């Protein structure tokens, strides 16, 4: 074993190489992939994807809700945010051949997402529509743009 001095850059490269080889190892990749799939399946129903874009006339917020019905959606206005709530209730009853109820399941799920507004608006200025699994919220554009010569 040599006691030669090694510059810190060399050690840094070795540590980086060790980390790369650790995460590139196939069994670990498979484990990480399995964990990622588990988290996605477990928590993805509770996630509401939101797209936001703005034009010179309006600020548009789109919530993607593909399997949600209009009756399940509630949109509340707060001074600085919108609160999007989705409720789902399900009741499953199993009846045997004699018409007797022998199994009953009930499930309820509720998810809420706060959408912070980019600037103050009044409740009357907020417009919302729901069609084809998309909740579209429109706000008037309040930013003033300056033309540059």
C-alpha cells in the first residue's frame, strides 16, 4: 500500500465513479424501477395534473380530469387562490340468487388542490368550464406589456 498523496480532484472523480456504478447496477435499477411503479400506482389517482399558460389577453389554467364527472367537481374562490376539490363515492352491493344482500362495500375518496393565482382578481373575473375531462379556468390578463423598439 502506498502512502502517496492524491489530489482532491482524483478522489472526487473516484467518488463520482463509485456513485455512477452504484446506480448503474442492474439489480438496483430494477429495484428503483419497481419502487417508482409502486409509488405511481399508489399515489397517481391523488394527483391532479395542471397546465398553465398565458396570452396577451388571458391567463388559462387547465386541470386534466379524465375520469371525473361534473357533479364531482367543486371550485372555490379565495382572494389569492382557487381551491379545486374532487369527491368520489362508490357503493357496491352484491346480491345472491335469492335476492339477499350478502356483501356491501363503500368507498369514498376526496382530493383537494390549491391553485395560487398569479395576481389578485375578483370572483366575477374568473370563468370556468368543464368539457371532455378538462376543467378550463380563465382569468383576465392583468400584466401590462411594454412594446420594445
